[in-house]
């Protein structure tokens, strides 16, 4: 039978160092997960996402404001506010 060379068993110091490295990595990972799922962070990401979508819809590729869409949105908003004011006035 031929003997195969196997890697020497790690020393206690090597095992302790590896364990310390893994603990530090696990601690960092847990901290990142806690940050990602915190309500404040989720809200911040959602607000940023909404801001980016709004910018994409209201601005052209070169960054200029799309006045036709903004004017249309303001017109709709005005109609809704005037309509709700009239409804409240006649209901009372």
C-alpha cells in the first residue's frame, strides 16, 4: 500500500485565528443585514427609488424638464382640487 501525504492538522492557534476571522465576518454580515432591514433604511431606499422614477418621467435624457407632462399633471391636480372644493361647498 502506498501512503498518501495529507495536510498536517492545524494548530490550536491557527484554529483560533480562523475562528476569530469567521466571527468578525459573521458580525459584519449581521450588522449589514440589520441595517438593510431597518425601517428607516427601507423608507430611505423607497424615497430614493421614487425620486429617481419621478426624475425619469419628468425629465428628458439630457436632463431638461418635460414641460408638457408637468403642465398636464398640474392641470389634473387643479381639476381635482377645484372639484373637491365644489363638492364640499355644495354638500354643506
